[in-house]
C-alpha cells in the first residue's frame, strides 16, 4: 500500500466527529466534505513507513486537522470567500463561526495527538503550531510593506508553510523511531519541500488560470508581497515602481497589464529560479535518507510540488 | 504563601515571551499588561497545594494562557470594543490580529503544557479546550433563539465556563497526585463554581453600573439570551414578550425600561436563586475535600464569586 491509498484511512478518521451538536456537525461536515490534496498527511505517512505503530493514521489525521484549522482561520484573516472551490466558512456562515470552528478543529487535533502519548511528537507539533501563527502574524504585519527584505519573505515562507511540512516529516520519523541524523534529513528535506510548495503557490497566484479553485491575484489584491512582486519591484524603475505600488492592495486591477509588467521585470523568472534552488536542496537532502522507499516517494513529492497546477 | 500571592510568580511566566518579532511582542504586551482576576489560575494553585512539583506555577500559567486565548477570540466573535477596561485587540488592531494572536497564545499554552510531561494533564486540558469551543459555538448558534431551553443554557454555561474551572481544579489535583475520588470532588466543586461565576457574570451584565470595566447590557444587545432574560421571557405575557423580543439584538435600548421589566418578571430573582443553588452544591462538594487548606480557600473563592462586583 502506498501513501496515496493510505490517505483513505486518514480521511475516515478526519470525517468522524465527536459531537451531537447540529451546528458543529454542519460546519465540520462542510469543511471536511471536499478533499484537499493532503500533501502534509501524505508526507507524514511516507516518513513513518515501516513502523508498526497503531497510531500511524491517527498522526497523519492530526497533521491534516492542524493544517485545516489554520486554513479556516486564514480565510477569516484574509476575508476569503472561497476554499477548495466551495464557499469558505466565513462567507457561508460568519467570521465568528470561522474563528470558533477553527478552534474546535485545533483542539480536536490536540486531543488526538495527546492520545498518541509521545512527548517528542507533542513537542514538535505544539512548537510548529506556534510557529505557524507567528508566520501568519509576520505576514499580516508586512501587508503593503514595500521595504520587505528577501530574508523576511523567506522567514515567513518557512514559518507559515515550511514549518508544518518539517513537523510532518519529523513526527513521522519520531513515530518510526528514526535516528537523530535521519530525523534531521527528513525534517530538513521536508522544510525545503514546504517552502518550495509555498513558492509554487505564490507563482500560481500570478497566473491567469481558473483551474486552481481559488481566485487569482489574491495576494496582490490583499496587499501581500510575495516573491514575484518582490523581485519585480526590486528591478523596477521609478515609473514601474509607481505602477506596481498602485496595484498593491487594490481590489480591481488590470490583471494582464500587471502580469506583463511583472514578467518583464523578471519577477516570475527569478521566483522560478528560487523554487529550483529549494527543489535542488530538497532532493539533495532526500538522497541522504537511508530508507529507499521513503527516499523515492519524497523525491516524487518534491517534483509533484514543483509541477503542480493547483 | 497563599494562592493570591503566588499569582505574582504565575504573572512572571505569563509576561515572558519567546519572540523577537515586534508585532507579536506588541500584541502580547497589550494583552498581558492589564491583570485580570486570574481566578482560574488561583483555583489551579489552590488545587495543587502540597505538591513539590516544579511545574506548579507553569501549570497555572498554562490555564491562564488558555483562558486568555479564548477571551481574545471571543472579542472577535462578539465584536467587542473593550476588554478589562482597555481596547480589545480587534478594535485596536483588527479581527485578523485577534484571530492570529489568539492562536499564538493557544499554541504557547500547548508548548508549556507539553513541557509538564504529564499525559493525564494533557488529556484534561485538550478536552477542556475543545469543550470551550463547543460551548462558544452553541452560544453563537443560539443567538436570538427565544425557544432556547434551560437545559441548553446550562450546557452552554458548563461548556464555555464551568469546563475550564473544572479542568483547572482537576489538573491541580493531578499534579499533586490526588486520589480519583478527591479529583472528582475537586473537579465537581470547581465545575459548580464555574457555572456560578458565569451566572454572576450574566447578572452583572444586567446592571446599570460602570465599575465592571465593560459595557452593560452587552448580552442583550448581541442577541445573547442569558438566565435573567430567559426567566423573564418565560413569565412574560404576550405584550411583554413582544417588548423583550424587540430589545433582543438591538444596539440601542432603553436600559432602565428593560431592566425594570426583567426585574418585574422575576428574571433577576430567579437567576439569583439559580446562583444560590450552584453555590450550595459547590460548598457541599468543597466540604468533601480532605485537605483542609484547599477546602477553606475553595469556599472563600466560591463566596467571592457570588459576591463579586466585577
């Protein structure tokens, strides 16, 4: 059985719910009705290949619950109308519902992870959850900040995305009692994969393509500076800077004009180069993983992340 | 040293922060600058009297962090402009900031509690956190619902308030290795105390008094049916029902008229009777606690909660 097939088992745990309160089942059902890619759960399952622990699927479900809770809260934070091609909780119900069902999912993840009874796993996941919120706060604080540095952008990508990828791999390794050195290879490989995944996300947002299931140019419209904008702005002359600045944070923009300008200023090309660098590092680290099945599937995951269209 | 003095030590832990990100320190500082009553932390300290565990203050800080995270999120949910006499995070910054710093504080609580390395304590606190979010969701769903039952109101009071009081006492008992029976007395006593505390809160909201540090009649204005309204509405005739219904969820109301009506319909009196019932049960349970120092301070806490003016 490979990790993709095993995700079915994880989904069963995810969809099971404790409550008999109708409002909670409704919200919960709405959120878990559509299946996301579950790349973090997959990464976790891959990293724990070989262990006979009865908690393997439960741990993968915990990872997916944590991720989902952050998505639900992000939609409130970004005021997003959609998620995975469906209405977001905040747009279908309210911000209040989004905040509270997010808390419900977070704490459910904590209940499950406590049941695994492994302090190292608990340490890794509680620290990752804290780092994610830090990443999101840094990003929120950086909205519209044209002076943002490349280092800060990288820190945000790591905290808000890379960190949970890293924790997914490390906790998988912890469950299967990997050595400290192998845990580091797993974790560092996944960290690079996560940042790569985020960069690809940033690139997809700068594309005129409806297939990704969410509106494009969202980052730009929200005033969020991501790599394509960052690189373009750095290279822009004064007139071009003005034009880019004008578009940042504006709800209605001429998408073609902006995209053409960003392409012209190498914003896309430089971001793709950055993605290649993270891909290369991730592959190098994957090759140090001594379990060949894990190594192979990690490399597949890295290339899927680079090439994904949504 | 008594629990009130020990709270100083807890405050030191609370005010210490990990981050060097300015936005996070600013938000964190704003939230922990004012000292709340910390009744949950106090309850926890009282319940763990006698143990030599080095984690006593840390556990009390965890309880207070969890509680604070729920307050920050509640202010987003209720769109509250103030908290503890200062501007709320959502009104001073934004809803987005409130959501994310709440998540930050939650996960910080989890980091600390994992460091205590006691699975029973982790189970109790993760389950309590989940129950709180359920209580909040039930309350949100019940907004404006004039058909709400007394049982549902009691369930909401327990989940959103009583549950964390219960967990504060139980985890204190767990830390000091109390017997199963003593844990139950501690927990049940604290549960009743928590519900009593919530009922007193509901009563304070139906008073024309500026000393409580938050605006009055908030519950009514938000469409939240609490005990005073519930009892009054049940006894009201058709004309009075109409009048009460009209005020529910309205931002501007004639406070004196509504309060007079609710008093006339025994809404306050019946709620006070309910509070007395919870007080009585809490005291009975406190008397079963075999540590006399704990027993005495629990009873003091119960009477302070009943008589508090803010």
